[in-house]
């Protein structure tokens, strides 16, 4: 069974992609990445398709953390699809 986790913030270019990246990194360090599907989204659509903020990418890179997703807006379908929305 795959557990689906969605991290959400306002624009999906800082906090939620950082949370997604940190969580993915922790899962990988514990060998649990295959048990989870992880994504992030924003409540607003201002940054759809954008990479995470450059400052956030730099902070993550300094810690060896990858921020893999592009910004997207949360959808009504996400409420049904994800097991946990933070």
C-alpha cells in the first residue's frame, strides 16, 4: 500500500516544496521511499509551472536535498486522492 502525502502552502515555491524535499530525503535515508507518493501544491495559482524559489533551492542544495517538483495549485481531486494533506 502506498501512502500519499501532499504538502500545501500559499504559492508552492518555498515552504511546501521544501517540506516535500525534506520528507523525500528522510524517506530515502530510511529506505521507505517506495512506500510513499509525495507531492506539493499551493492554494494560489500565481506560480504554476515555476521551479522552487532560487533561495529555497540554494538552502536545500547546501543540505543535499533535492526539490523535484514544479509549482501547481491544489485541486478538489487532491482532497480525494491524498491520504494526508499538510
